[in-house]
C-alpha cells in the first residue's frame, strides 16, 4: 500500500489517522468527512429549511421574515 505523509492506516485498514495540522485545510478531506457525517445521520428525520427557520425565529423572538 502506498504511504502518504501525515496519514497512518491501522491494522485492518478500517481506520485512518489523519494529521489535521498537515491536512486540516484540505477541501477534499473536508468533503470526505462531511460524507461520513451524512452517512452516520441516515435515517434521522429531515425538516424543510423554512420550517427550521420559522421555529428558530420564533424561539429567538425574531420577526418571521428576517
């Protein structure tokens, strides 16, 4: 397996350790981590954004059309 500076593979290649000081500002890494988060949240309820904004505006005492 090819080695990459700042990235270490653990025994069964199921886990990867990434040096964030080296790759923390990397857009591809950020996208990859976002995809992991999306996969972890599969099955959770989804809400329309206008519903979320309306609920938050009400909770914060803001006008509805802010």
